[in-house]
C-alpha cells in the first residue's frame, strides 16, 4: 500500500509543479534543495524580495491545486 501511496503522492506533486511558471518552479526547487532566499537571489541575479514573492506565489498555487485532492 505504501508504494502505491508514494506513487500517487509523486504524481500529485508532479502535477502541482506543472501549475507553476518555469521561474517559480526553478526557484522553488532550489529552495527545496536547501538554498536560502539570498543564495537563490544571488544565483538568479535578482533581489531577495523578488525571490520571496516568487516562492510565496508558487506555494500558494500548489496549496490551491492540492485542495482538490
């Protein structure tokens, strides 16, 4: 059962990630890998506040998407 549940969860996460823009997805995945907002901003050559906003918007999109499951 846990293998099936993991597969279903992976499918939901993959589908949720398709709801994001390429930029949001890239930044969210960097954050998930352990990079700080400041590190991501430095890599993306942008401001800390833009990274915060981008990741927050991505988080909201994913939460809204997952509400239907």
